[in-house]
C-alpha cells in the first residue's frame, strides 16, 4: 500500500481523495524541443514521495535528471541531454554527449577505455546509451493495493557482418516509495558468439557529494587502476571539496555479497542539513555483475562520484580479453540484470546501512 504524507492508504482510500492518480504520481511522456536536445523523448516519473526522475527514451532508456524533494541526486554535465544523432564514437568523443545523469549504460559489446581489440578501434564506453528505444510502453496500474508505474522498450546494437544484440529494459517504481528498479534482458540475436560487456554508470553529485561525503559498503579490498589512483589511495572512499585540477581516480572494489547474493553500496553525506544525512544506494546480484568500479572525480565543475556495477573492468575490451575475463554471449543466449536504486534519507538510515555492511565483513 502507498505510504504518502505520513499515512498508509489502500487503493480505495486513495482513489476517493483524487480525481486522477496523476494528482499525486505516475509517469508521463514528453518531448524535448530546444537545441541539441530536440527530438529526445522522455518519460517523467513521480512517485509521490518527492522522488522524481526522467528516463530518456531516445538515449537507451537511461535515467537523466533525478531529485528528491528538490535535492539533486545525479551530477549533470554541461552537454545537456544530447540527441542521439550527435553521437561521436571514436576515441573519447563519447564524452561530447555524456550528460551525467543518474544511470548511463555502457556496452553492449565493449565498454571502458578506447582501445584496439583484434584490429578493431573501439571508442569509450560503447554505443548503447546513444541508441533510441523501440516498442516503447509507459504506463501504470494497480496491483492489489500497490500502484506500479513503468516504462519498457528495446534497443539493438547491430551491424552487417557483425554483432546483433538486443537490450530489453524495464524501469519501474511504486507510488509511495523512493526506489527505482531496473530489469534488463540482453540477448544475442545473431548466429555467432559475441563479446558482451555491460557497465552501469551511476553518477552521484552535489549535495550527496560534498566535503565529508563517503562511500560505504561491504568493501573487502580495493585496487587502484593506475598510478594516478595510487596517490592518496587510502582515501578512496573519502571526498574533498571541489578541487581545481583534480585528476580522476578509479578503483576496483572487492564487494562482499549478503545472504541473498546481493551487493549494496551507497554514497552518503552524513553532514547534510546539519547532520540529518542524505545518500543514494544501489543493490544488485553479484553473480550478475561481479565487478564494482568507483569513479572518483572531484574537480571543479566535474564534481561527481560514480558507482559502477559491471561484468567487466574499465580498461577496454582488449585488456579484458588479455586477462581472460572477457564475457561472450552464445547465439540465442540471454543474460538478465537487476538493479535497485534508492535513498537513505536520515542519519539513522545511514548508520543502519553501514552497520549491515560491517556485519558482512565480520
């Protein structure tokens, strides 16, 4: 049953109080009309708790802006929600359309740094986030006393004489809850084994990220990606104020799963609102996404920390192949991925989350 405004309501009790469910929540389709965003369709969600977020239909059904009671969750870059026709693939030009946002999907056949793999030049983070969705359905319905809203659709990464992979995605939320669920099905529609890399780039910004914020979770160990990340590596989970000239640091974190096989990690600001605390967590099955990368970027203007569950690391497909970790999809094979993203909205919730993480570490 939805819990709204400090009270729990049955379906009948709630519907007696509104003319339409859109009075308090739901999902609505809209079009962007200005500048490089023109032609981007969105699905705008309101859960009634203060959690609002926008799904970009023409950008891989990824999640752009997200806020809770006016408090931003995601870092936003200067590019805005660029329409997919402006996508530039070679080298690092993916960054010209990287709007930040709550979730950007990287993959499906390659992700991570630009590289040359078996003679193929691959750009940064793949194509799927710049692919428009088809067979789109956005709706909501009562399921007993729960009102569930969702959007679903399909994206395909394909080329003649090459890969043919389909991503079927459903993003859902419930009225009265401050959580988002992502359910992905990735299927090899072709007739040859195909490389498969997928990474969920979850980009958290101010005010969750601020001086004194930190990353918490059942972190058993950490590994710096390169020489830059070796500098102050013991502070991998701590974040300074915006620092002009800060160079990005990337860490691979060894996460311990709970009894259900799930990994939970969070970025939190314990000092928010004079100690009230505020944070964002992600939860997912470790068997589906065995790697977790932290992207620590605390430069002025690019003030962001990324939580990145994945089935790969971020140094490119050639290195994944070389270390024997590159995954493949057989013809007709499907892989499923499940993520939950939610809020920690008090100092008590942050303490409880951290206590559970410590308990998993013994």
